[in-house]
C-alpha cells in the first residue's frame, strides 16, 4: 500500500504496453511533465482530463509566534501548488479505502 510510483515505473510500464523504446517513452513523459510545470508556472494551472488539476496558490506574508521563544516572526509570502483530483479518481480512491478498511 505504501509503494510509490516513480517516473521510471511509468516509463517501464508504458514501454511494456507499447512498441516504443524506454528512451522514447522517457522523452515523452519528460515533455509531459515540462508542459504541466510550464502551465502551472505561466498560466496558474494545468489539467489532465480524467486525473486532476494542478493550481498555483499564493500565501501572503504573515506574522507568527515562535512557540519555543515566544517571539513574533515574519513568514515570507510564498507560492505552492495544489492538486485537486477529478471526481473519478476521488471515487476510486474512496472505494478502495472503504474495501481496505473492512
């Protein structure tokens, strides 16, 4: 259950299911990732139909209290990426969790 899927797993499986070399598949997967990253960085979002949406979110600068020292500190503004899965993916994950917990 804790096994992570890494890029080389994707490349190997796609090469196995097609008549293309792993090198060709690796270039295709890398180009796809570059396109997604470019979409998020330049346009603020990127979507893969049937998988989900990546969105750029901005967090404002804020003041917090350090719990160890009690001093107030400033946390700089930053950007992060939020992933929202598509409905089908959510349903499949929840169905698997429901079966796993029984």
